[in-house]
């Protein structure tokens, strides 16, 4: 079962084939197993209780709501995906699979007042974004989660505008 990790909480256990987490927070987990165990562990995660994913002891991200999608599958098994929607669609930070500079660019382009060019994505990734590597494994919707980042913008929109204007004036951006 090398592609799966055990998920354990208060005597109940099931398995996960995909997850995104850091040292303390769980942003996404795909649970499967017997319905009673999956539902108990899912309810615990949603209520803020800590859970072990493999050897990591994690909880839901503080101050964020989680969402769950549950499906009963054949042979008496249940599948539940729990995730933090704010971390996948948020305006200030976002989880990206790989160094997805175009998605990061789209995030920034929605919050700054200055029109940006997509060909500046590499520059913006290096100078504006603060990517924090997360721990991920498995696949969700065909995307490999082995390289995931929580990307945030820690500059104000005025600071981003000033940076871009300065780089245009210096000839670095055109």
C-alpha cells in the first residue's frame, strides 16, 4: 500500500490516496474506507479535531471553513474529499500545483489596479510572491500533488504597482 497512507483518529482508521498539508494543517485529504470510519474521521476533521495522516499529526487550518464531498462506492466503501476552498480560490493566498506561474499571475492580476502582462509571470513569481512548499502526495483531478505551494502576496497593491512601474521605467519590463 505504498500509494496510500493510513488516517487515524481516536481508534478509527481509514486510508488516503491524496493529501495536501504542512507541518500542522490539513488543506485537502481524500479519505476512503468503511463508511463508519470515513464518516467519523471526516466529522472529526470538520469539527477541528486533530488527525494523523501517516505519521503527521495535523488539524484543519485555523479560521478557515472546510468543505466535504462524500460518495458511497461499490463493495461497501465510502470516499470523502475534505478541502479548504479559501486556499484554492482565495484572493490573498492560494494553493498551486507546481510552480504554476500563470495561475499566480492570474491571482495577482485580479487584485492590483495596474494592468499586467502575462509575459511578466516569471518576474512577478520571483519578486512579488512568497511561495511556501507544502507536503503533498497522490493525484486530484489528474494533477500530481507531489509539488504543491501555498502562494501569497505579502506586498500591498500600491507596493506591487510601484515595483512594476519602476521595472518598466528601468527597461526590465516592457
